[in-house]
C-alpha cells in the first residue's frame, strides 16, 4: 500500500462521578507526494473533552 498511512490517537479522562473514559481516534489517509506533512484535525461542531471533570 504505497503512500497509505494510519494513525491512532488514544487518551483517557475521568468524567463527572469518577468514571474513566478511554477514547480512540483512528485516521486512515494517503500521501501522494513526498514532503514534511502536518495533519490538522478539525472538529466542526464540538471538540472532544480531553480534560478531566
């Protein structure tokens, strides 16, 4: 799979009431040209909660 790439971002947080939440974001993308690439993840409506409650 030339140019194909896969990234996984995982994080844990403590929600209201002490519940631990484990979240995972998986991204599959293709690079068509060599270069020093940056990937920007944009959440159009509401960003996920990364901080503990």
